[in-house]
């Protein structure tokens, strides 16, 4: 492919931003590493053709009119370093950041809504098999954003339901992850709620199984939470894992609502972003959605391929309607670059037209000693996710929850957790067990 054609310019797979009506396009930003003899300008145009109107060779029906209206255009091709007057003979590869603009008409259905399956097929479909190429970001025009549900409750709605205005919220995962009975779940939920947990969450590995059905588990857990509320006066949300085959997930949600449940967990990537969107848009569904991050590493962890975590854990689940997102945090057992963690939270909370902020929940091996790190980095408008850090407290799960609430109070009052622990037994025991170091293997 020649580096550029200057005849019939509007039919070509390249353009400049100032020459386009950007509101007519969805823009993908990519990183790619090419061989030292390869041209980013040529490869970017090839990708635009391959992912829109064309194939490896021009075909008769790919007319000038078709290309003018539907071809994807390379609108940014930035080599890093930005060699200008010559390429050093010693280079082994060439790195680029590219931007390609897809006509939105290619990506919306007849209702004018974004077709998520087609979006991924276009932006990172066949080219995902073409070597080192990673989708860094997506930009959507305002009219497409207007068709996305976003969180129904969001940060403000979750806080309003719980009656908690400012402090970091506390989430506990029922452990063990799976294999336990509904009775065990109910008893554990009662104990952690008694200690001050705001949200009790199913682990992502349990849903509706014969040994622990949704009907039984919702009933037992809500009984436990109601009992705790009578003693503490505090509300607690139960995020029940409704993940299942489609359309059975909707049957599961109906079961949860009919049995008094007040929240749901969805493993949003295995379940599918479009399924989550369908749940969020269903007027009969009255529950907040907590999205779980499992499977996300398959998308983002390779530095040279896949889809970035800011999309996987931030922008996309927020757009389709998750109210809370479980995020890997750099303090615990999860391997994550701190800057990526902060960027992911930015995607959760920055104001968007009509799209509510999604509550970030740092998670993965979190202990009370890490609370001051999370609030230092993110402030107080977060939810903290803890499983073993509550259940494994030597004085039991109630004490484990109390220890976290003590650490949260210390952070809000600007008192170092080690200082606060001297006069607070439960927190002191937690620090004695785990300190403030990373957890995991």
C-alpha cells in the first residue's frame, strides 16, 4: 500500500481531525510496535481499511461512495521517539501511538444505539491477531453517550440508600468463595454487618447452585442483615451474584427482588457488556449493580496487546450501567501499576453528560493497614473491598469489620493507623497480624 493517495482524498483511509466532523465518528487510540522496516503510516491505513470497508485487496463493490461514507480513517500516527531526518541503523523496532476514526454509522443499530459487539469487532477485531497492537482508549460522540444508561444509582445513590454521606464505605465478600451453604452465608453476613460493614457481597465464584440456591441464600442473608440492623441501626446492602446464562440472569434478578434482596453482583465480562446494559435499562430492575473484575486480566495485562484497564475496568462498565466496580488495588495481592490504578479510578468518577459516577472499590487482599493508603490516593468517596482481611481476624469476622471501621475513622481524622491502633483493640490485632505490607503469595 502506498503511504498515501492524494486523489479522491475523501475516499482514503486517512484524514486529519480538523477536517472531520468528529461527532460523526468513534475514535480508537492504539499502541503498536512494528518491525524496523515497517511503516506506521501504511499499517495504520491498512488497519482502517481492514476494520471497515475492505480486505486485503480492493473489490468491485467497494465503490468510492461506500468508502467515502464508511471507511475508517487514520487521523493520528505518532512515532515514539519521533524520528524526523533519518532512522538510526541500530533500531530494532518502531513504536507508534495511532488514532483511527470509525464512522459511527458503522457501529450503531437501527435504534441508534451503540452495538457493543460490533464496536469491538471493528476497533480491535481481526487486527488483534496482527501482532503487537493494544487498544488504549475509545472516544464516543455525545449522541452515542446519550444512548448509554450509565449507573442507575451511582455513588450518590448508593450513599443515599445506606444513609452514609462522606466516609469510605466498607464491602465484605463472604468467604469461603464457594462450597458453603445458605445458612453459613446468612450467619457470616450477620456477623460482619454487626461490625459495621455497609455491603456484603457474594464471591464471584458462587451464583445459583444446587448446594446454595439464590432463593435460600437471599432469604438467609437478608434475615441476617435485618437482625444486625435491629442492633446497629445501620443499613447493609447484599450484592447477590446473579451471573448466569442469558436470559436466565433475568430470572435470577427476579428471584432476588421477590425474596427481598437489595443489590446484585454481575461478573460483567464473562456475562457480557451488552447483557449488563440490558439489565441496567430494564425498568423492572430496581437494584444497584456491582461489577466484578474477573476475566479482566485476559483483556488488559499484556503490555503490547489487548484492551487497557482504563477501558476494561473504568469507562466501559460505567457506560453500560455498573454502579460499583471491583478494582485491583496496588496495596494488596493484585499486581497493578499504581498509575494505571489511578487512571482507572479517574474513568470511574470524572463527570460525564448524564452518566453518573461509578463507585470505585479497591480490592484484592486488602487489610485495615492499607486503608490510609487508599484514602491518601483516592480520598473518601470510595468503597473498600475486604474478604479474608475481615473473616480471618483472630477474634472473628465481627472484630475484623470493626477493625476496618476503626481504620476508616483514623483516616478521616488524619490519625496514622498505627497511632489509632494503640487505643483500639481490634485494629491493633489486625496490624499485629498483617501490618501494612502487601498480601498474597
